[in-house]
C-alpha cells in the first residue's frame, strides 16, 4: 500500500495533574528529519523522543510539539514573581541617571513596573521523571492517528463509474 508522508496526530495525557499535549505533523521530505519542540524541563529527553518517532516513521519531515498546559486559578496556573534585587538595582541606577543629568523627575512605581524582568512569570515546578514515564505512551498515541492519516491520503481515489 502506498503511504503518504503528510499527516497529523495529537494525544493528551496527564502529568502531575496537568495536561501534557503531544502534537505531531509530517510533511513530504525525501529522508526522515525529526524536529522536536519540548519544554525546557524535558529537553534532556529530546534524543529519546526523536529515536522513538524514528522507530515508527521512516520518511518525511516530522515536527513534534510537546507542551504541559497549565490548569488552575484565573491566571491559568501561572504565578508572577517579583525580582526585588533587580528592582532595587534598577531604582539605584535610575536615581544615578537622574542625578547625573540633573533631572527633576522622581523614580516612580509606574517607571519601575515597566522595567524588564522586574515582574516576571515564575517557572512552574515539574518532576521530569514523571513526564519521562508517561511520554512514550503519549508519543505512540499521537503517532497512531498520524499514521492513519498517512495511510488514508496514500489510498488511490475511488473511481466508481
């Protein structure tokens, strides 16, 4: 049976109470080229992810996207963090600039609130070992519909008279 190289698959599982989503798409390509976008806490698994996909798909450009969605409160599960040492440093430097240039303006909270990285999203705590245990099944679950799509697209058109 002829098989297309284009396809799409998606799977979702739960890790630490958060949805882990795996999306895989493939496009025509002479050889196998596997690209993976993974969260930083899973970057150590990138080679294993590529090997697993390579064992199930033989040709095409395959793009894998893995993300851990946040659930929880109104902020989407994300927490803000205030970097007080950095804000103090900004404040000191802004006052030095003000004095050096003889400016009458005062350093205000409005000025400080807009400064880069003064208020930032806190990194969520994840347990990589738990994701490592769940990831192979999620990759397989996303690869199955991708392969089904490839088979459907590879079928000859129905030519009933």
